[in-house]
């Protein structure tokens, strides 16, 4: 390989004309494996997005924030978070139509801001997405154990939770097995896995609609008073908490290379999934806080307890089952996301190309999928949910900052590029996304920053020890020729 100067190396950008050649087959691994296959339609992509957004937020966080942070103003918490998330979503939508390749924020950052910024977003998302899968698995396991208890069944204590979470607990076996199950489903091929996801998302949305349709007849408007029991600040603090329930489209956008018509469908799927999720969130919050006084809402199973409080215990059990199904789809979306980011980084030479090997007939990166399944299973099986959750916050927010900044940079650097979707009110919308993400970062605990710093240092070692010299762009390449700016962005 030819030598490159350090300064130009770490900021070298992947040429957009290489990335946007959508008519060519997806790149395979270095050992000749086939690439990813374009099989996903608009509604399958939308289902993956909705599956990633609606989960713990509607079944757990709504009750938690209503009870202890915002009261009935939890409705505003979701609206504030939704507006902020929409600013990032519109930026993602422009990139998804322009760069229809696997990798999402990693690929966008690599193409616009340079290799080192792209590397760190990708490196960060590997940890964040894997941790999200584990956290969600632990949450499902809790619901599952609750339902078993209601049915009078019991399991040995050793398999009911991670060490330190209860007497005799050694491993959360159910959570670990769930992670491996999702890895198995993804390895069946993205088309078959997406069919499963679409069906399960349909069931989840149906459960939420039943909750809304039945609950609306049990609303007592007196429960909405006072609307701001914790002050207006409670609604904003609640927004910082529920923000992590209104993304998911970012992980879905990693599947751009498996979309039949990514340039048209990906932007629509991102916007549709967020709109559908926000409508359901708002209606569900109105029902929850209208059925029961906010002080009486259970912080962990809000909807189930609310329906029990009005004599609908049978429906409460149905909701618990729906919660399990609903949260399961979040695991699917984020495991899909992390495997596609890893695949893309390996194909670019920033990680060993061995990981980019895809199955000869199923056209999925089986190696990284099983590795992620095993890693998330270990985290879910042996870490308490609080410790695992602390790994999931900062990377997503940093990815939002990178994408929002990159969409501004590219709009003014390359206004000539054909965009199937253009972020409106440029640059105000992406600036709002950057500002809100930075504001939310200030809410993170110092332990989160320590973990991030450790992962950052490890990433530096990997990049300069391996990735910098083995990058596909490490050899002598012609300079990127960019058209002069024409007109206004």
C-alpha cells in the first residue's frame, strides 16, 4: 500500500461517487462472498422503523415519567422529544436517499466529515446498539417472569437474573436466549426476518390501538389536574428521558443497502415510522394519565395497572403479552443495525474483512450477526439492567450530532448532488437537532462519560494500530473532485 500523510489520512473521505453507485451489486467481502441483497419494500422498512421506536417507551417509560417526573405533562415530554428527534430524522432522511448504503451515521460521517469521525461514530454504535439489544432483552425477561408468576409457575432462582439482582441469581437465562434467538432470525435472511418483524409489529400496533380504544371510555378528566404537578421543568426533564424512546429510525437506516428502491423508500420510511410512533405515543399518554391519577401509575407496568384499576384485569394481562411482543421488535431493529454497521466498517477495511463475509444464498453477514448475538447475550445474562442501560445513551446522541452537521456541510459543499429528499428549512432544522442532542448529553451521568472515554481510547488504539493502514482508502487514490457550489442550499 502506498503511504499517506497522517493529516490527510485521518480526514480522507470516501468518494461519494463510489458510495452512490446504487445500480451496481453490493460489494462482497474480500474473500469473494456475495454482497447484501435488495429485498425490502417501503412498508417492510417502515415496520422495522416502527419496531425500533415503539417498545419500552410506550409500555414502560410513559408510566415511569408520568409517575415521578412530569405527571400528565408526560404528553408534552413526548411531543418535545418527538420534535427534537424529527430534526435529526429529517437529516437522516436526506442522507438515506442520497447515500443508499449500509452503515447509516457511520457511512454518512465517513463520506462527509472524514475517516476518523466516521470511524468513531461506527465504533461507538457497535457498543451502543449491542447494549440496547441486551437492555431490551432484560426488560422482556422481567415481563416474562411476571407472567409466569401470575400463572402460578416458578423457575429456579439461578436462571432468573444477573448476579446481584436477587437471592440465588446467577444468570438471566431467558434474556440471553432471546438475544441468540434474534441472531438466528436475522441469519435466516433479511427478507424472511423482515416478514417476521412486519407481522410482530402489526400485532404490537394492534395492542396499542386496543389500549387506546378501550381506555378512552375510562378517562376521568379530573386526573389531568394538575397538568404540571412537577412544574414546566418536569416536562422538559421528562423529554430528556423519553427521547431514548423516539429513535429507532437510525438503526433502520442501516438497512438502506437491502432496500429495493432505497433512494425513494428510505426517506419515506424514516418519516412514516416516526409519525406513526408519535401519534400512538400521544394518544396512549392521554389514555394512561386520564385513566389513573399520576401518583398511582405503576412506574414499571403503567398500562397494566391502569386497566386493573378500572376492573379490566384480563385486558391487563393481554397488555403485558403485547408489551413482550412489542419490545421484542426493538431487539430485532437494533441487532440489524449493529450488524450492518460492522459489515460496512469491515468492507471499508477499518475492521478485518473477514467479518464482511456474507452467506452465499441468504446474503446476510452471518459471522458478525452471531458474534453480536453472543455478545449481547453475555451482557443481558450477567449485567443488571441499570449497568447495561448506561452503555446505550451517548453514542446515539453523538451520531445525531454528526448526521445533522454533515447534512449542512454536504448541502453547501455539494449542492449539485441529486437528492430524492431535501431537509426543509436548512440549516435551521439540523441546527435544532444538534442543539437538542448536546442539551440531552448534559443529562448523562459521569459514569457514562467514563465508559465512553474507555471505549474511545480502545477505539483510538484499534484505529491507529490497525484501521488507519488497512483502510480501503489507505493506498494512493485520486483526489476527490467536487463541483463548485451552484446556487443556494
